[in-house]
C-alpha cells in the first residue's frame, strides 16, 4: 500500500499493544483524516521544537535497534546530504533534518518528530531518477517545515493522546531495561511510525507540503517534473493495490487528481531552468545496493538478482556498472568471493570507478583475509574520495586489521573532529584500538561517548563507572565523574520528558 507519508509496521504495532495493554482503537478512527489545530499557546507548550526534537531523538535511540533500520554509512550520507541540500531552500527557517533508511520494499517515506525522516528501500529502488527521490524527501521536509507532525500530535483528542501515551510507555520501558531490549526497540519505532500514519494529514496539509517541497526541489537544482512523475507512479501503484478509487489509503493520504493537477500546474508555471538535473553516479550505485539490501528471503533475493542481471544486459554506462556492482555485492553477502570479484571487474570495466566500488573492493579483500591488500586499497580510496565517510571507516578498519592500532587511533581522532556528529561508530572503533593498545580507561570513555550519541545512556554510565574504577589518576577520575553526572542528567531529562507525554 504505497504512500508518501505512511509506513506499515503492523507486527511491531501489535507487539506494542500487547506489551503495554493499550486500549484498542477502532479501525475507522485510525482511517479518518485530521485537520490542523491552530499553532497557539497550547500547542506550542505541548510540543515546542526543542521538545519535539528530544522526542524524536528518544524514538531514534530505540528505533536503531529495529531490524529494519538500515545501518549503512553510504546510504545515510547520501540521503542526509540530499535532505540537507533541500532543507537549505526551505521557506522560512532551515529545519534540522536527519534521514535514515528502512529495509522495506513498500514505496514509502515518513517523517517523525524532530525532523527525523525514514526512507524505505522500496522508494529508492522504484525511483526512476534522482529528482523523483528528491521530490519525496522534499515533500517530507515540507511536513517538517510546517510542523505538521507536532501540530497533529498535540490535538486534544483521544486517539492522539492514547498514541502519545503508548509511545512514551514503550520508550520508558526500553530505558528501564537499559536500552538493550530489542522487542521494545522494535515496538517503539513501529509505534512512532504508526503515529505518522494515523495522523492522516488533511488535504490542506498535503498541499502545503507539496508546495514547500516543490520550492525546495527546484531551488536545489532538481527537476520539478520529478515530483509529478513520482506522484503519478504512486497513484498508479495505489490503483493496483486498492482498486480504482485508491480505497482507504486515498482517504488518509489524499493523493487525489486535484492534488496531482495542482502539482502539475505549478511545475508548468515554474521558471524554466537552463539545464536539466543530471543524476549523480552515487544515486545509481546506492539504488543498486538497496535492491540487494531489501531482500529478506531467498525469493526476494533471487528476484533482485534477476532484475540486476536484466539491467546489466540491457543498460550501458553508469547504470550497467551499478547493476554489476549490485550483483557483486549480492555475491559478497553470500560469501562467494570469486563471483563477487568477477562481477566487480565487470562493474569496473573501461576504467569506471566510484566510492561504492572502492569500498566493496576493500570489503572483499578483508573477507579474503588479504589485509595488506585491503589496507592498500582503502588508503588509495580514502585519498581519492576524502569526503566519503564509508571509505574513511574502511581505512580505519584496514589499519586495525594489520595491527596498526596507534595509526588507527590518530586517524580516527582526526575523523571524529570532521564527522563525529554523523558517525557515532567512529568512537566505537577508536575504543577498540585503544583497548588493543593497552588503554582500557580511554577505551571505555570513548565507548561511553558512542553510547551517548546513540541514546543508550544506561550503557554509557556503565562504561564510565568501569573506567573510573580502573583509573588511579585523581584528575582523570574527576573528569569521569563529570561525564557520569552529564549522562545521568541526560537520562533523567529523557525520562522526565517521556513521563510528561505518558501522563498526557
């Protein structure tokens, strides 16, 4: 059931309802589109931008444990770079946005509180151009800009209050368990996405998001036609799934002929651009990768492989290379390194190169335990594409693989200054090298930083307590005491925030 602003996580939602014994909400109530309340004092008090961001961070700290969350540096950098490029042209203040991938074949993206936007692998794979994908992200950023999530969540009705209370309850339960309970992580993430679906933005809200999104799309240099083309694709998919009228999906997410016409008219009226947007090579390689990543079983993996084979035979240039890259990645995941190398060579024919191909070559060398070759490849790739975070991580891993932990530490500290806010895993890798180099206190302090950045405050406190017990230096112990207090304060603040929402 494709949509732009909804995500189906029925299993997680059912699990949450059972775990928390939340009163059932009639299906009809969930299906009704809602309007937008005024942004007066009451709404602002209930969910200010700061509180909304805090709620979003609390959801994400548990949502990252959801097995459908795609923890992939190449994908997150690509999506977030695109999202921030679009958001820079948002009407009004530039919103803080963070994109993340979700392993789901449904054509879909969804906005959560605080500017966190989930993008299904199915949306990326189905996009025929980079402008189509950008159009959906721009639409979701439009909801963020207009604060539709916050305004919908703070409506004083029973449904929204029950949803907020159950979401807060799930997050509090996860915090009580130390943040390591997978079931609670899945439930919290699913319930957060269900809130987005239940809100069923009104037609006016959808048009607001369309118009803001189209403005961002064109100013960022993408093709305006990408929005009407993607909307047409979604409408066709809706008819196939729900019948000619679109069924209940059309009522909760009114992608109507009227709305489609409004977008088309605005596209036609837009100022003509000097040249059309040229899809980046990254788009095609990331798209091929997500075709492989979203496969969950033998049937879907075979289907993905056949689609990639068909593209490799029928297409040319970067799209042919990307198809062979996808086949190489699929073989790598099956641990068939000979086939992976064969397809990698086909992807690299005629001297074609990309950061994604370079990263895969390092992964293949590491899998073969050819650590010197992996280091040579990673060093060259990181030098050629210094802005690619996945290659920087690969280089640090290659240094670690040959036992050069002092060099790895120096490199990782430099990259933390550059990318630390976007790549928490750098702290985790730094902790591993510090531990190997006989620095157990520093290792636990940096592991604690990783946990803080991913919202696992209880685990962070545990690491810091271990670090303090290992240290014999008074000044170092004092520094650790300050860190422990900061972590406890953050945990208390998050609990206080969630208790507020739970109590309604």
